[in-house]
């Protein structure tokens, strides 16, 4: 009987491997734009309490509220460069919730960024190598001969 109880408790508290997985998306907007949108999304759109935040470091600690229960979550923002374009990697983690919740929140953030700031600017074009004009050596010598 004791073994059954232990097995039942293990099954009850065992969590699938993917539950603690973090979800990330890279957004092609400026850091300041993404930061402001994340705060507005969490506080105004969802109504989640924000427990702590640091714009310079790039993190937000909040409580994900679902059916009256509160679950701690966090968002990390990291500036990244892809080619010549600066972007922001947004990583969302709500350990107590299934990963599709994180995906849903990140998708809503992407839609919010596009609604607030429009389509992102295309990356700047690659710079073509600048070729310096070659000097003709004969012209330089001939010019000296003409002066004599």
C-alpha cells in the first residue's frame, strides 16, 4: 500500500520535461520599443502584477494569473545583431504553465509591436566595397616634363 502511495505522489508531482522550457522570439524593433511594449502587455493588456523590473539589465518579474491562481514568470530582453540589423531577443519563462502559454504571450507581443510601430524596417543594405581610382603613372611623369 505504501508503494502505491509513493507511486501516486510521484506521478502527481512529476512534470513533463517540456514544462520548464523557455520560449524565445527575436523581434526586429529597437530595444526601447520592445521594452515599453512588454511592460504595457503585462500590466495593461493582461493585468498581471509586475513584481520587479530593470530596463538596463533587461528583465521583468511578474505574476501570471490564471483562474485566480498566481504563477511567477519572467521576461528577459537581450540586444542581438543579425547581419547589419539590431534586434531584441525576448525570452519568456512561466515554469508552472505549459509552454504553449509562453508561445501565446510572445505571439501577442509580436502583434502588439506591429500594431503600435508598424512593420519593422528592412535591414540596411550591405555596403559595397569602395574601390579607389587607380592613378595613371604616365600622367604624373608627363605633367612634370611639360613644366620644364
